[in-house]
C-alpha cells in the first residue's frame, strides 16, 4: 500500500478528544506505510479511585477513536474500524485501516468545539449562529437565544420518584 501521510495529522486531531478528568488514557501506534492506526488503552492513566472498572477510560478512548475516524473522513479517506481486534490483549481497543478515498465534509468542528445552548425547537442553521455568534438576532428571531425556564426542564410525571 502507498504511504498515507494524513495519518499523523489525524492522530494529532484525535488527541484533542475530551477525556474524563483530562487523563487522555490512550496510546497510538501509527503505521503510515500500511495505512493502519492502532488504539491502546493506557491503564497507567486510569484513575482507580474514581474509575475502578475502567468504564471512564473506555469512554474517553472511544471519544478519541471517533475524533480519528471523523478526521480521516474529513481528509477524504475511507476508514474501517475493527474494535477489540486482539482477544489476548484487552488494552488493544481498535485498529483503523485506511483504504481508499471518500467524500470529505465532517471534521470542521473538532478544533473549536461548542455547546448547543439554544432553547428547545431553535434550529441550528449554518451561516447564522455558528458563523456569527456575536449577532444574536440571527438566532431564532430578533431576541436571540433565550434562557429556558426551570418549569420546562422536565415534563410533569417524566421523573419517577420512589415512594
């Protein structure tokens, strides 16, 4: 297979993934010649007091894997992900094989993540709020985004309480 130089850059973007307590509990093995990236859990970064089962570590690694795949798609590369590829090595979480090209349009939001704080039913329109956050009049009418009243956070009866 031909050398795929975008793999290094894709892993750099994957390093921006959120992780529990910012532990970044992952290790990567990159083989640009074969177009393969392997993701490993770094058990030395697991917080045993708050994550005794390693669930938070696994979720954090999943976020990094997602960032990698989205970045590869943005670069126009087709990626195939094999999860838990080595039954003998539980730290080996995934192998991503790059094979060919695809349409790119996804990863623009990774360098600058944002939260959606609009009122319910307020559509997210490209070119309005995202493109001009300083112009609130472009978001859901002239008043801009409004706070959601506490009374509408949940529907009556939506939360069951033990009796």
